[in-house]
């Protein structure tokens, strides 16, 4: 199964089914991540429980997609119920430097090949999370920043657009190469660490 099929199987909002509530990110992610499928990589996802859901859908997707990966998860709520031999969990906010330092130590102080930021969806917290985690991405690794244009904030779209353009510049100044910008809207973006 490709990543979109797995996303739809596990009902994660990264997939395409059922539209229109799903984002459709996985089609593009699959193009970039497919060469890594059989690699023993280290993956960190920040934000694995959506409000008012059982959560953990994307964890199942990543486990199936990357059968040799070690999967690490961080969320502001207790997610220890998702722990297994390949999945390790940490409670804390990616926007909190102390929490990210403690998480990194708890997860072995080794860089991550892939970080997916799907946390608060608040722009200032997303920027802080990027600041805290970018240095933890391995050279040649990817940082995926999701839900940048949060639909809950569409009433102030022009301000968000300017913030997101600033985000493009911000990450580029820190050595990131933007390799994917969903539909030119910067709703989701993938950055490669050089």
C-alpha cells in the first residue's frame, strides 16, 4: 500500500478519504519518502492526538509505511497508550525548549531522519517548535510542517499569508531547502536539511 492508502485505512487526516475534511498531504509525501520505506530511520511526530478523538491514527500509518523505523511521538496529552517495541512516547509541547530537550534525551539524543510537526496549529507555537526541533534533524533529513494555513484562522487570511511568507524566509535562513509547498499555499511544507 502507498502512504495515501495507509492514511485512508487508518483514517488519519493526512490522507484523502473522506474529502473534504482530509488534507491530502500523503500523495506528495509518498513521492519524497518512498525511497526510505525499508530504511531503519528515526521518525518523530509532534501532535498525534486530535481533540475529541482517540488519536494515534498516524502512528499506525507510519508503522506500516516504515516497517524498520523507530517511531517517536510527542504530544501535550498523555499518549503512553501508544507505546510498543517500535513506538516511544513523550508528553510535552514542541514549543517548550525544556520539554524538547528532555524529549531528545529520553529518545536517545540521536538526530531524527524525519520530523512531522502536526501540533498546535498556532503559528507562533509552530515557529517555536521549528526553532526547538530543526537542530535535531539529521543531515539530509526532512522536517514536515503541517497545517500552516489553519482553516480556523481564515478570517485573517492576509495576515496569515504574510506570516507564512516570513516562515519561508525564516526556514531558508536556517539552512532548509523547501522541497514541497502544498499547492503554493504553504498549507504543508517539507524542508530538507542540507
